[in-house]
């Protein structure tokens, strides 16, 4: 195979066993269900959806925290599930993750210098401690922190500063792909744009690929080249950020976009808000057909019994039997 993609997911599934007791009937939740997409080097793929839709489970499966129950994960055409030894260590160096809570992901007993040096020591980077210390100072500069912060502890920093430290730790091993798991959702709104701009600058300088996971489709549009929309473990729409944001296809994507607050009251009062009706399905008992059929205004008997496949519509793709009807001009 000769692919131009850095990351390829083929029909990825992640299942959790949530059985409550030894003698209880077995209960399985398929958090990620048959998801496929690609990410190129230097590209940002934004993954958006409601809480519990499977975004983080997918990201954790790629990095190896969750074990996939089906499908394939390819990095530069090489299967990465089930790696061991040196191959696993090389994968860990190239694929890193920024977590949602910067405080929980930093060891409170270690100084910032120790936190940033640790991944370099694990991967045997640089010749000696002096070179590692030089790189630690450079990492702090890149993320907008001062050299004297090297001797401080995580609790001495604000939330935005701690997330900058988490980004610096991720960069310590010179990765080629970073999974950003809601890296700004725990931060003040005034800080979120700073972190987004920092990530964009780092990507431009280092040609790093991002999987950017968030529930705010407006923020995802700002940083992403392409966007994927997830619902109940399924990928329901993909396309360029402009196409998905300005010309959404799937009824669920339209509902997400209509929920974005608009600061201009004149524009806001004339906007048509999409209010979803019906029940949100339980992940333990999802619909047999389209996952969105219990809340979709276009759902019919076909939707309730058959799962729609992703199909091309214009410049992007969506999984819906009623794309023509949902996108007809009134």
C-alpha cells in the first residue's frame, strides 16, 4: 500500500463491558461503532459531538489507552494495534495526547522541569542531562512560559498555564501526531483562544497532525481543516471545516450549529433554531437502524430498521437516507 495519509481508521469500534454484578446479565456499550476516516501530515481533523458520543473513547483507542474491539488503526500504512517492545516505544514517541484536565494529568509531586525531562529520559533523547535541561527551557519558551518556572510545581500555576505545560510535555518527544482531547473545555473563555492559537503556531512550525476533540463546533471550525460529527458512537458527517460549518448536511449537524450563541441580536432573532424532539437513546439499547432516528424530524420506517451508510453529497459526506429532503430549498 502506498498512502499519502498519516493516520487511517478502518471500521474502528470500541466496546465497554458495563455488567454490574457477577450474576447479572452481560451488558455491553459500543462507545465507538464502525468509524472510518483519515488524517494527513500537518492536518487538523476536528471531531465534534455531544458529551458521551464516543469522541474521547476514539482518541484513547488511537493512542492505546483503550483497546479496540474491532477495526484497524494504521499509522503511515503500519497497523499499530498490538505493538510491543521497541515498536511500541517508537509509536508512543510519535503519537502523543493532550488531556482535558491539565491539573489531573500533571504529577503534583514533580517540578515542571522534572515533568518535562521525564519523557526525554524514557525515550533516551539527547546525550546528557545538560542537553535535556536546555530543551526544557526551549519548550517553556515555545509555550509562552519563563525559564524560572522550571523549579515550580503544578499547583503554583493557573489552569491556562498548566495546559501550556501539558502541551510542552507533549512536545518533549518531538511527536508527529497529537490527539487533543478537549484541551480547552476546562479553561476560561478568555484563555481558550490563546491555547488554540498556540496549537496552530506549533503545528505550522513542526508540521504536526492533530485530532482535535471538542463539543464546541464553532471552536472546532476555527482550528480544523476537516470536521467529523459523531452521534451515539457513529460518524454521521465529514467534510472540510467550511463545508460542514456553512453548509451542513445531516439534521444532527444542523441542530449543533443552531445552538451556537450569536452575539448580534439582529442576526440572532432571525435565525431558525433547530429544537430536537424525541428521546435520547440509551447506549445500552441503541436503535436498530439510524442512531439519530429517535430525534430526527425526517425519520421513517426505513430509518428505524436500517443503518444508513456514509455517502457523497456535494463536497462532503453524510450518513442519512433523507439528505435530499433535509437539504431541499424551500
